[in-house]
C-alpha cells in the first residue's frame, strides 16, 4: 500500500495555523492549562474569549498528538461552543474540521465525513478560501481511504484550483502528488508517475527538500507496483539521502523499510533483513509505533519466505501487539491477514482463517474498500489451499466486484488471474483462459509488468495442460523475460 497522503493534521494546520499550530516545545501542557485557567477567570470580553477558543484548540491538538482523543474532542467542542456564541463563522468552520480529524483518527469515517462537509459548507459561505482548501484535502483523504477514488479525485481537483488561485505553489505540488496517489491506487500507474514528476519539479523549484523526499518515496512505491523494482530502489535511495540530510529520523526509518522491500523482491534476503532491523531500531528510538510495526511485519515476511515459520509467526505477533498498542486499526487488520498465512504454513488452518476473517471485518469497519478487497483475496487464497475451491472463488468474486467498483484496474487484473487458476483447477479450462487473457490485457493497459509476466506464465500452463507445447513454450519465454526484468527470482524459478 502506498503512503499517499501526509498526516491528516498537516492539511488543516497549513491553512489554519491559528487554530492548529503545534505547541512550542518550551510550552508544556501544564503551562497551557494555567493560561486557560487565567483567561477563564479574568477576561470575559470578546477578544479574551477568542483567545480562549484559540488556546482550547491548541490544547486539543496537543492532547491528540499524545493519543488522548477523548480529552482532545472535549477541548475542541468547548472552543466550538465559544466561537458559535461569538458568531465567528470562520473559526466555527475550522474548529468543526478539527473535530472531524479526531473522528478520523478513531476510524469513525462517517462522523469525520459529516464534520468535514459541515466545515466545508461553513467556510465556503464566509469565503475562507484557505480553510476551504484545507478541508477539501481532508475530505479527499477520507474518500481515497474508503476507495471512493472518483470523489477523491474531484475534491483534489477543486483543492488544486484554489491553490493555483492563491498562488500557493507548495500546496499545488502537494495536491498534484495527492492526485497521483489516487491514480496509483486505481492502478493508473503511468498517469500517477506523471503527476509525481510534475509535483517533484515544483518542489525542486521551491527548494523543499523534505517534500521532494516524500514524492520520491511515492514515486518509488508506484514503480514497485508496476514491477520496476530496480528503478524504485533508486528513488528510495534518493529519498533516504534527503531524510538523513534534513535529520528526519522517522521518515528515514520508514524509507529503510521500503529499501528492504526492494532488496527482498530482488532476492537479497540478507540485505532486506539488515534494512528492516535498522528501521526497527530507528522507529523505537523516535517512538514511531507505526514505523516499528511496518518493519517487524516486513521482516516476518522475509523469514516466512525463507521457511523460518516459528520466527516469522513470533514477529507477526510482535507487530500485532504494537498495532494494538498504538491503536492503528488498519495496520492491525493488515498484520492479522499476514499472520494468517504464517499460521497456515504451520498447519494451523483454523486459526489462519479466523484471523483473516477478522482482517476482513476490520477493513469493513473502517470503510477501507481497498483493504476489504485485498483481505477477501487473502481469505480466498487460504480457502483454496484447503481445497475449498468453490468458496475460494466466491470470495475472489466479491473482491473482484469491489476492485471494479473502486476502479482499481491492477487489482481487477490480479484477481481475474487468480480466478482463472481456480477455474482451471476445477477443469473449466476455456473460462480460465478467458480470465487469464483479460488479466493480461489489463496488466498491459495499466503498465503492470509483474502482473503481465504472471498472466503469461498462467496461459503457458493452460496451453501445456492442453498439449499445445509450442504455444506454452512461447508464453513461458515471454513470461521469463518479464519476470527477470522486474527481479522476481521466485517467479523466474517457477517459470
């Protein structure tokens, strides 16, 4: 999965600094609380109450950053009540958006969306273009997260128009990158790459090194999705160098995990393990729970591929514990799905299916349609391994419907390829061939070289089953060329 947007808070902070600016390090929550008490007790005029609302919003953000979301919600709600009493519609709209971000962090996407839409209406009515711009970005994030890619694209385009109107080149670049991220999630990789390159050019013009690193990382992730692992590694390396240059340890650690992924995909397991351990060490040092669990989960995957089942399972359990500790429901679901494969390989199929069903439930709870699609595919794979081909096909068809609904062409092609294999296993060779050919066509359409290689290999297998050996060899040769090109050593060996 791509890291496709900056932190939710960053959007509104950039456009509404007076309500969302972080508390300076020298100012503790205790001193801020004393300031609030003094204002409550001594200043009842409108100016003083505006100041109180401002401090309440700041305190809300400080509490949210500490994970104390209930208290944060209370402070923002108090600020909202004051601003409504004062008739400050602009402050009201921005504070409602603050509350929306609290709901979003809890995973309550319905309430978050309601708040953002209410905030957007208010800010549009008072002509607050900066606040409108930021809130459009927040809404776009939520819609992309839920797989509503067309809506996310529309909102980002509106946001881009405002950024250009305001002459905000920084936000223009970030919004173009966000558009690229939505395109990448739809499997429109070349269009996504074009957006990232455009954003990168603006950020280089502005001298924004940190922004350049962020976009370079997304560009690398898109190339990985296309199967261009070696090229992606180059972009990750550039991003890593910049993060070290600017002293961003958190992003350095997370990028090391991505570098490890490319090494694992190229067959360098030892190099991957080394990068994952470095990433894990940095994440612990900077208290980045999400970065830590990502590194642990990827390390577990490499161990799983090498046949170290007990060690892999233990690492997945560690990652799961961290996800529960930091309250990251999406990561919890992803780790549960990955843990299910390790348990399946150990022969504990019942627990594997149970964990995978939990992962599907979490994706549905969060409204994460992309995640639901992926976990349904994972569950179908587990059922196929048990020989339940009909049930497996049913889960893959559910996943296929979601992929088509959200417009994820790459995922649609990958699922069709899997369904083709299941149909072939049931003796339905003509239907299987049709699915593989459609998958091949989609892979070529979206530039998914890895998927193209897999589909060619699957077609070769069908031709071989039917005794058409010349055609089988031709498909295998094409598949082999592509799999070598993208660095899929396992697929190369199988072919």
